[in-house]
């Protein structure tokens, strides 16, 4: 294995590299952790530490690190056709084969996909697409998109606007006009004095109220992650999504699921909306589509919207690398492996249920841990001041960051989203590895308490 000079890498990194979502001042004082290689669910840093990746990178390495087949596919495709575009009525075999394969794993009625390079681009594509759809329908006034507070839809101006992260809105005058938000369906905080099912209906009513406030004739779409990821793994009560779907149908508002995290097996079905029991008109994906081996995203377009777009002729939108041949070939190999090696099925029947059981057993008895939750291989708990009153800590996020740092020092990566501690490991994690990961996590939380 290649040797690295950690100090030199840190200094050069600090001198020349602006990191995303990082406090650069403190990063430059401490120096970044240098990750050099990876295998399965493990990462190694330049100092030789073996780290359990309880986050699959950024919720994306569904298939696990170190696969040998994906680089081979990439090499072969790069030699054959490294690049050509899909603009102006051209195509190539890799992207045609991927589209056909995605049609096989998608629910019925999603015959078309539009390619992007990231989740943010998928979200922006979807925002332009729904507005274009209503234009073609002769309803150009239907332009407003409804997102949710604490939702995350990426970092582009469109995605960051649609997301409900106020710390992102504060930087750069967001949201853009035509994007509004409703409260998130987090029962623990917003549903005091109600059962989860009652609260699910209440939270759906907020969507209806917003539609009525704006006027249904002006609302293009409601957009939500089936389970909010970066917002802290907020799993809505079972009543929420079916009721939101009913409301969207009633007012002829398109329903969009942002599946960038939930897609490709994370929740135990291929897509999160299948687990959560609703049917969107469009869903956005990226991450698990290639398990992060190369950047690629796809917007799955339901037949009603696709027919509308096709009737409209040109959709003046696309990226130089939409349907990039090498990314498309790698995504094919990844999706086939997720399907043919039974990885998605195992999350549903085996590792997912096992993780939920062990997650509850592991964290259930800590005084400052509550709202323990999970579906498939995405789970969380919340650090709270007083469990009996469902009272959160006053400085939201401070405890979470401390806890995350203890994990980090113990070579375990889980993430703090405010005071929610979340985990989304590679989908290939074994039961033994789940036990190992949770043993480390429990020891860390013990020192914290
Ligand atoms: N949508 C959701 C639900 C996400 O979780 C993310 C990223 O975490 C994005 C969109 C943006 O994806 P990307 O970072 O690939 O642009």
C-alpha cells in the first residue's frame, strides 16, 4: 500500500482546498483526516487507523467499498467510449442499457429517466421539469413548489431553496421566489399531546393549508424525502404519506419524492416511497445509483408527467455529462449487483430488522437518549435533556457534535444532525459487523453520559 506523508498532505490541503460544509478555520488548525483506502464497511486513514464507516460515506456507498468489478467495467467503457453526450438526438449503448435496467427495478409506471451528475442536479432538474409540465398543460401559473423545514435537497440555488435548512438560506438570500415550506412531520418535537397517527394526519393538513393559502391553481408540486436524511432521519408516522398523497391528488398538485438517500435499497425496498406506502409522480435519485463509485443521478419520471413533457417537444435542460457512458456503465454494474446478489432483499429481511432490534437494545437504556428509530439500514436516536418530558437540549446541536467527535476519536463514523445521531452503513454490512459497530458506539455513548 502506498505510504503517505500525513503532515505534508494536511498542509497542502489547508493551503489550497476549500472544503464543503466545513469550518475552515478550525479545520486548518487541526488538519483534515486523510482517508487513503477502503474495503467493505471499513476505511483506513493515513496514520493506519481502521475506521468503521457507519455512514456509507455520505449515505451513498450502498454496495460497500473495494469492489473489483466496478473499476473493471469503468476501464472497459473508458477504452471503448470514454465520452459522448446525449444531447441533440444522440445516445449510446451504456445509457440505453442503464435506462432499460432502471425500468426493471422501478415500480410500474416510471418508464422514463432523465440523467444528472448529483442529487442537487436531480432536484434542480425536477424543479424545472414540474414547471415545464404545467406550462405544457396550459397552466403556466402553477409554479410554486412546497418543501419542508429541515428537509435537505442539495446545495445548488434551487436545491438549497427547496430544502428547509435555515443555515443554508441565511447564506445567499434564499429561498428563491416560488419556493415555500411547511413544518416537518417530526412527532417527537411537534406532536406533543397526540398519537403518532393523529400527528401524521395533522402534519399532512399543514400541506393542505399551504396549498389553500397559495391557491391550488398556483402550486406545481409538493416535494419531500420519504424519510428526511440530513434533517436527522425523521420518519413520519404511517398516516402521513398516504394522506399527503390524497391531498395532492385532490388539488392536482404533483407529488415528488426525493429519493437521493432512500433510493436503491436503503429502506429495504428499492425506493423509500415503496416502504412508506405512497406513489409519487416523480422521484429524484443519485448516491446509491452508482454507490458513489462515479457521480451520476437520475430523475424517474412517472408516465403522466413524461407524456406531458414529450408532448411539449424540447425540454431545454441538460448537462454535458447527462448519461455519461462510464458512469452509466458503472451504475449498471452496481444496480445489477444490488439486485442479483440479493443485497436489497437482505436489507429487507435480514440485516435491516436485525439492525433495528440491536439499535434499540443498545441505546434504549441511556438516560439522555430517546426517540430511537429506524427503517432498513437507516436509523437514529436523539440526545435529549429529559426523556420524561420529551425535552430537547437548549443548545441544539452542541451535544450531538460532542457525541460525534467521541465516535470519531474511536474510529467510528456516525453523523450528528443537530442532536440526532444517525447511521446509514453500507448495505453489505453483516450481522457481526453490526454488532461490532454498535459495541463501539455503546462504549462511546457511555463515556458521554
Ligand atoms: N437530496 C437529498 C435527499 C440528499 O440527501 C442530498 C444529499 O445528501 C441531495 C439531494 C443532494 O445530493 P448531492 O450532494 O449529490 O448534490
